[in-house]
C-alpha cells in the first residue's frame, strides 16, 4: 500500500471511527435509559462491542467500505423492552444485579434471534424482494437518512438537533460560536468537494480544524464564556465495565421476563432485517453497483452471533458511517482502523477523543447529511415527477418525526396506493374492436362473410391484459355503459390476464345484470389460471346468455355463428367450386380431381409434408392445426363446406407448415400438381380461373392479417 493510500485510509478510518464512537455512546445512553440509567456504563460497553465487530464485519464484506454497528431503529425498540424492568419488583431494584443480568440476557438473546433471522432469510433467497421497493420509497429513505445525519451533526456540535426542541434551545441561546464553526467546516467541505478529492480534502480540513480549536483553547484570545473545553471537546472516558454472557447467573425462575417479551424481541428482528436490507439497497444506489444481498446477510448473521457471544448486540449496516468511510476515501483498511479506535475506547484509551473538536466532527457529518439531502431531494427535482417528489418529502417528514420503520411502511403503503390508482388508469384492453374487423379462423362462405361485414359491429370484442381488479374492471364497465344500444353480443377475453380479484368479478356481474333487458349475449374466454374466476361471472337467472370458452378463436366462432344465424345465413349452401359459374365447367374441372372421403380425425397432410395437393371441401369440415412448443394443438383455421385449403404451399412447393385434419366425416376433392399441368394444357381458361381464385383468396388472407396486426399494435 502506497503512502498516499495509507494516509487516505488512515484518515477515513479515524473519521469513521470517531463517528462510530459518538454513536455508540449516544445509543448506549438510549439503551439503558430511565430506570436502568445507573447501569449505562454497561450499555456503552454493549454498543462499543457492537461497533467493533460491526466495523470489522463491514470491512470484510463485499462492500469493502461498509461499516455496521448499533442502530437507532433496533436500539429504540429494544430499549422499550428493557424499560419494563423498571416496573418489575426485582431484588436490588432496577439498578441491581438481577436487573443488569436480565437486561444483558435480553440484549444477547435478541442478537442471536437477529443473526438467525439474517441467516434463514439469506438461505431462502428472500433478500432480493427489497429490489422491488419503488424508487420514491428508497429516495425518501435516503433523503430522510441525510436529514437525520444533519440533525445528528447539529446535536454533536451544540445539542440542537433538527427538531422543535432543538429550535427552542437555539432560540434561547442563538449566539453559538461552536455552531458557527461547525457550519463553516461543512460549507468549506461543500464548496471545495467538487474541486478537490475527498481523500485529500477531508483529512486536511479536519486536521486544520483540530489544530485551530486546540490552539484557540490554549490561548487567551477566546473568552472563557465561549471557549469552555466541554463545549468544544469531548470528555475524557474512563475504563468501562464488562459482563460477558457466560458470566450471567440467571435462575430458571428469573427468565420469565425473557419469555414474556419474546414477541417484542421478534419485532426487533424484523426491524433489524428491514433496516439492513434497506441500507444495502440504499448503498447500492450510492455506489452505483449491485451487491450480493444474501451473502451480505449471511455475513451479518455471523457478526450478530459473534457480537451476542461476547456481550454485544447485533451490528446493523449503517448508511451514514459507510458513506462517511467511502466518501472519505476509505476502504477495508478504513473499517479496520475504525474498529481499532472503538476497541481502544472500550479498553480505556478514550482520552484521545478529547482532542477532537466536536464542531469539526459535527461539521463533517453535517456535510455528509447535506450531501445526501442534495442527492436525493434536490437533484430529483429536475427529473422525478411531482408525485414522486411528494412521496419523497412525505417519507422524509415521517422518518424525521416517527422513525425509519414508520416512514418506510407508510411509504410502501403510499406507493401501493399510487400504483393502484395509476394502474387503474392504464388501458386494460389490448384489443378493442368488433367482428366486422376481427374474425375467427373459420373460412366462411361468401354469404356469411358479407353478413359479418355488414353486422359485425353489433358484436364487440375486448382482449384484456394485466391484472384485473376493481379499478380496471370499473373502467371497462364505464365503456360498456356508453356503448350503442343495438349491440347484440360482447366477447371478453381474459386468457392473457395475470389474475382477477373478487371485486372485479362483482363488477362484471353487475355489467351482466345491467344488460339483462337488452338480452345481450356474453362470450367469456378464460386462461388456465383464470377459469374459476371467469366462470364465477354468471347470472343464475339468465345463464343461457353467458358462454365460456378456453380459446378466443372458438368464442369468436360461436359469436359469428349466432350473428349469422340471426340473419338466416348459416343454412346457405356453398361449393368449393364457386369460382366456376357454369355447371359444365365444374364437371370438367372435377374430372381432373380425385374424390376422397375422410373420417373424423383423419390427417390429410401432416406438418412438414411436401406440398403436392390442394383440397376442395365439398361437405363436412376440416381444421388446420399446428403443434406448439409446449405440445399443445393450436387451431389456425376451421374450414366449412365450400372451402379450399393447401393452395399456398401447393404453389410455393415448400413443406407444409401445419397439418390438415378432418373435423367431422367429410368429402373432399384433391387436385394434384400433375393434374393441374394437364388442365393447363387442355383447358387453360379453367386453370386461369382456378389461379385467379387462389390469388383472390391469398389477397383476402393478407388483408385480414394486416388488420389483425394493426389491432395488436
């Protein structure tokens, strides 16, 4: 390691270490507050052990510059559990040996539970779920982190956090030289950071600030009223007491407190897990890279177990301290140095801290907090939507006043509500048309085709997509309310939707009831996962008007049959030789064809066969089918009497792209390639009429395909 790198890592480690020590002291005081305040020295030992192991664990992690340690979210919840010891009738009272042992046992047990939670979540590969958290929630979380870092910095400098109490304290005594000095340090860093590397800038500013403050305090230049040592410097620390878990001597009868509060300890594990996952996701945004979430969780599990074994608590990954190390130019060495400083303080070397000015360290922390606020609140102002910005500000305010978990949960709920409202406004119908434009694969007679063209708009078709819930179903209902009164039928395709909730089923049932008087028929298409929900859309009073299908093509076919039947077109007799207007010409043409009878299910030609024949369906029915990749039979076309099939491949000479199967017992005429050649020689005018029919048929097929493509765009 070069000298420059060593200096950079060393300064970053010292800065991060001092910050970790300060947080450990304040969290220790929070952990054993109220009735346990006389035992606060033990709590500081707990938090410093946690800081030592957290710094080392972070340095060994994939993040390299990560630093973990005691965390306000978990410490606050755990402190509320320990506060119950004050109300218990214990020998020696809340400051006695039994209260101390129960408190330390609760800390160790909760740390073990957190470690197990980290491990099993990583084993189940559930950590990836955090990546589904919306940007607004993450940005709000990070902006709130910046706010709390800035608030903590002002608290370090002069005991005036960004809160109502802090504002009142400032109003009572606004002349604060130490506050002005800390703000100057922060502004200096803020102005010079774009021009000078943080690895050089931060150590230089901190060294200069430390030198200036200590020289000023030793001189006669500053008035004692404003230059009191306890205002500008940290107090000297004595050696701290330690009671490791193996020295706890609890009787079985004394452990009732632990079992009674087991549920609350599990709440701490949930808070710790969510805080850790959110911290990793937030640091991914700051580092502009992805980390292995499960691997980091397993490392956190080991750190939690180890910390609990030696009398600490579960170290939680810290965004603020990690960014402090990262932006100060630190890496793994910075983490080890930070851990060494915390360990030295734990062993009684805390005197060194007394030379570091509180305003200087507070100014550095303030600089980092303001930087995060700029990055996640100010910068998105130019790119994020107004709705996202409102969410970010809302989450920031909640976190600042009620803590991270409240802000996070409220942010997720708000994002879900915003998503539901936004999603309900999206067009749910991927296709919205009628049967005059969108027809089935059935090859209709000319009479049937003309009826569909003339009256197809009386049968509407909607293909739905996405997830159908109350909001999206209500939008479809609104469309149906405004449709023309002469609509006879509606085809609704649910086969492509991902799900239908019960509220949406209720909306569609109301739609059916509303159309009872009109006698409107409904053709509902379900998918494999939506059959039960779609079949629930029915009316027992008029179930005959509701028809169910497992394929859209069959639903449209039935709707077409009903539409044509109502106009008397189904019974119309057609022939495959419709293009030959004279009976003599037909007889001559049939002389070159072979008549064949095929039974239901018989295959005329298989997919991949060479194309040497064209088929004229005289009676019965045929289907053109294709086997899909998942071995399902897909119907491409249904052919009734009077249809011609196989002509395209017949002319191209390529292998069949689909199979032709008899749907019922049928009679067909087969024209082979050599027979067409003889027909051209003997009756060229008949061959020309046949080829003109093929061209006309192909052009109609292309026109239909283009319409379908336009509808699907």
